[in-house]
C-alpha cells in the first residue's frame, strides 16, 4: 500500500484530455513539492513534472501539473498513443525522512 | 552525454549478497545527492536509499534497513549498493538516479535486474 494514492488505471482516446490524481497526507503532499514521472513500457522512469507544475526542457506543454492542499494532478491534453505509460507521483515525506512514490497509474490510450 | 549505467545484478540464492554499481558519465556525481530506487516485477517504484554529496549522510527505506548499504566513490564517479541477506521480495530492477536540487530524480539509469530465487 503506497502512502501516495493514485488510481491504478485511467484511459482516454486520442486528442482527449485526461487528468491523473495523486493524494496523500499533509506530511507528504501538503508541505512539499510533487514530482511526476512517466515510465514507458520496458524503460526507466523519466522526469515529467517537478515542483508541482514545472516542466523540464523537452517535455511537451501537453503535460501540466497542479497541486492543491494534499492533492496533486497531472493533466495530459491532446492525448497521443505514445502517452500510453505508467505515471508515478513522488514526494519527500517529512515525518519519515524518506522519499515516497505513489502506486502508479497505468494510462491506456484507446 | 549525461548518463548513469547500473551493473552487478544477477540471479542469486536467498541469504546471499551482491554489490550493485552505478557508473556516471557526462557529469561529476560529487555535486549531486544520489539515490537507488527499485521496482519489483509488475509493481510500482520503491525508493531504497540516498547518499549525501560526501557520503556522510545516508538514508534507507525501512524495508532494507540493516541489509542494504549505499556508498559512493566520487573519485571514480560511481555509486554503489551493497545488498546483503537477500530475500525473494528483493527481486526487482534496481535503478540509480541523480537528484538535482529542486528537480528530484532527474536522471535515471536503465536499471540492473536482481532475481532472488532458490
């Protein structure tokens, strides 16, 4: 059981906008930044969003992040088949002094 | 080119040990906090450990405390994970990752697979 909660699956059709959620306690999300990672099948994770809503260079602006209170979201607009992947949120847990990941959401593009 | 490459994985029996290595190129690990993250087959990501720039401070996940030790050799630009008393539940792909301040894990290696089986 992950301490950051993500729905196990989500789906959308090409061109659609989808939103993936990540929720946790105040010690994990409330006071710290959220990071999002994309893991394509058979590959290592890749940083997608940092500090809640910032995109590293090279990440398309179709990907956007937000955070409100103890919940965070990753939105993907103009969904493409190549977006089919697992998406993980992560945060530093102040109370345990550890990094924590959500359980991941598998996004299927129908 | 900035990259990390792990090595040292394999198929081992329960109770045995391995030393995983992570060779960095294109940057100096001495100016970064470094991490190990693992992923069991079909499961999500699990943070394992990190080590401060000079190696003085280290933090481990509870699941590996007392069995796994993270270390670094800045002169050889290499990160290590000594994994002892291996259990079946340690079977996973082990990734090393670089932490850039504010960006969390911004560079990942391709991973090395550890299979613990009798």
